[in-house]
C-alpha cells in the first residue's frame, strides 16, 4: 500500500516509459549543468581551462604538402588524439581525416584516386619503404601527397593489411633522433611518434622547413603539460619497460623468441669484438 500511495503521489511514474523519461530528464539536466560549470572549446572540444588551441600557429601554416589521415574509428573516441592538432595547424583543405576500417574504391572513390597518384606516398614502415629524405624532387609546382594511418599500432596495421588500395602508394619512412613529446600515452618503442609528430617531421623534410616541427608540436606539448598538471604521469615505452624488467603483463611467445634472437646476435657481436 505504501508503494502504491507513493506512486500515485508522483514520487514514481505510473509506468515504465514515464520512469525512463524521468531518468533521462534528470540525467540530461545534470549533464547540462555540468557543461555550464565547465565551458568547452568549440574547436578542440576540450574544457577551456585545458584547451590547446592558443598553442596553434597564429595563422594556419601555408604548407604545400597535402595530408590524408586514414583514421581507425576507435581513435575518434580518444580524448588525447593528435590528428585534430594537425588539422587545425594547416590552412583549410590541406589536411583530410577519413574515418573507417575498410577502404574500398567503391566506397571511397576520391581516396582511391589519391592513392593511385604517382605523387602520393604512404608513411608506413617496411623493408621496401624508402627514406623520405631520399625522394626525388618533383618537377614544377608539384608536391607530394602524404598519407598516414591513425590509430594504435595494431589498428594501423589492420588498415594496411586488410585494404588492398592502401598498399598502392610508394611506402616511405622517416629517420629521426627525436624523442616523442607524447609522454602521456604509452608508445610501442622509444622511436615511436604520434601522428602529429610524424606528419610534422615528414612535411618539414619534404619542404625543407625544419622549424615546422617545433611550431606544429606546440599544442601536443601543451596537452601533455596540462594532463600532468592534473595528475597524469609520464609513460615509458613498452620496449623500455620490457628491456628493463618493468613490464608486468605476459609477453606473447612470438615476441619472446624475437627478443631471444636479438640477444643472441648481440652476444655473438660482443664475442667477436673481444676476439
């Protein structure tokens, strides 16, 4: 009787649909109130207090290289992604972000046309990848179109291996000594870079503008400083943690065999030097 009287007095809705509506209105009201307390930047979608937009170039950079980022859909949900920094650093029309796991000519005809161009290069490691600094200069006013795969290493590898047209362009790699500024996210190894850093180095080499790297990565530096000021810690690479006995998860047998093989080569080299 007490439950019925409470329902009839308006403490609880009389049916399930009304109950769900009430819960939604309550939750939505809380969300709106929370957003009002914490204004969000319209561009980077981060709270104003930790917005990295003031660290973007004063004017969008006038780069000659056109960039296409083939982004895994899961990457969009990450609040610490760097592709938007690249997008907002260059002038409109120079950076394109295309989200999908499956790239087929019928679904993405414009991307297929880009990937078929002889002036398009794909930044992806491999024995057949050419050092980007060794590419020949293009004639006239022509410039290279740079394609990057955005996501975790496994996601990027999946995009490459599962989509034939992504393999069409010439593969290139970058040789660098830069340590990533992206210290709030665990990198696979000590030479890994974020999408923004990779693009910045590649463009700086293609256009012979070394100062671009520092200019384009300032928002990333600011993002990491903001995060660490609010409790985040600097991450060491997976490679570093494994080599120094700091990795706590179980390692796959394939990786263990690879590490043993590398150690054997190193031991053999040391023995040869001693002789």
